[in-house]
C-alpha cells in the first residue's frame, strides 16, 4: 500500500515486493475527508 496524503488516496499493489508501481496497482482507495466516505476503484491499466 502507498498513501498519498495530498491526494487523499491509497494505492494497493498486488505484490509490492515484485515491481511496485511499475507492475501496476490493483485498486485505489479515495478518502473523502475526515470521517467521510471511502471509495474503491479499479486501477486503469498502464499503457
């Protein structure tokens, strides 16, 4: 998992020890403020 506080996003990788961001993330969690909702989206395939 990689957290970007300025974007309120957490990127989840299927196997971070094998390639990290280069291998593409599985999904991203977006936090909508303190006490807000959390949404989960599939990552878009890398091109």
